[in-house]
C-alpha cells in the first residue's frame, strides 16, 4: 500500500494498493518526478507511474537475492542504482530506443563490498564527462563504476577501488 502527499502543502494526494505480497523496504522518486522506484524485502524492484501509481512493467525486476536497501536515480534520470542486503549494486538504464520514457533494463550487477553498502552517488568524470557511480560500503571501500563502458553484455564495470580511512 502506497500513499503520496504533497510535501509543500502536506496534503494527501493518492493511495494505491499495489497488491505486492512483500514488504516495501525503500521508495525513491525519479529525478524528473515522473517515476517511483519501490524496492522490496524479497529483492523485487517495481517502477511505478507517479500519477497513477500503476506499475510501468507487468512484472518487477527480480535480480536481487537480498532485500533492496536503497535506490538512487542519476541527475540526468537515465540511470537507477539499487543496493541490497547481499552487498550487490545493480544499475538499470533507461532504454530510449524503445520509444516510451519508462523502458528500463538491467545494465549490470556487481558485488563490490564485503559489508553492506552505505551510500551511492552518481557523478561525472572530469576529463571525459562520462557517467560514473560511486558506492561506499561499511567495509570502508569506495568503489567507482564506469557507466559509459558498462553494457548489458559486459555488465557493470568496476574501474577503481579505494580504501577510505
């Protein structure tokens, strides 16, 4: 069950019974506010239309083996990253070639941490302007993923790992 509110006026906007037989663990609005990502305890990722709260896919993404702990959209709105209790990061990319704004596909997954992922942050390479994803884990590792070099066939590309003190 999901309820939405106008946070400026604190007014109730809508309710929707999603008929998800699972516990919701995280919710995140897209950068443009037109999509709602909903992660669940069983590792499912639902993408919902913001206005109707209807799923934009008939079935959820179900790549995670653990509960989805957090979701993060990139500032351009083209990427969505999730982290789960299995210490994996999944990145989804909007497929603009399919014609509709809500066509997403898994770009790749990577288990780059030995302890839970604490934070995810999208950024750009200052030299190439390419899209990057950074993750910080409780293991005190900062991982950098190159989203421009990542692909559905090659998966998510880890380019650098730094120990943080």
